[in-house]
């Protein structure tokens, strides 16, 4: 699993040069499609990791069948809330050339 805390992605909305985004594919729509799929993967990974960490600190009360949040869970949640959003992480990975993709049209014609 990738360490998303080390990716230097912006937390706030930023403007990105379209030419930088579509340079690898020469097609902005294809580039955005790849980035979108990667953002979905990142979101799933972060959600899974967060739920696993929250579960470590869960305290169950047998009589009420409730889960009570404790300070550790709140701190873990706050940490994940401060991370850049999955789409921002995916765009940064794309710009840093860390996303592998291939053009299926080219490989099927060969």
C-alpha cells in the first residue's frame, strides 16, 4: 500500500496546466479517465485503512450493541480528514509519472 502522507499533493483546489495533464496521452479526456480510475482506487485503499485503524480502537458494549468512539478513534479520523483528497493524490501521481497505463487500442492492433 502506498504512503499517501508522503505524496506532495495540494490540500486545497489548485489550477493545473492542461498541457501537463494531457501530455502523456495527448488526449485530455483519456488522461482524466485514467486519473479518475486511480482516484477511485486511492479512495478505496484509504477507506479500508481508516476502517481497520478505527476498528483497532473500537470499544463494544454488549448490553446496548453500540460502538462508542474514543479519543484514539477521533484522532485517527482527524488525521485522515487532513489528508489531501483522493482526486488530488491521483492528479499528483499522474503529474509525477507514477501511474502506469497503456493504450489498449495500440496493443490490440499490433
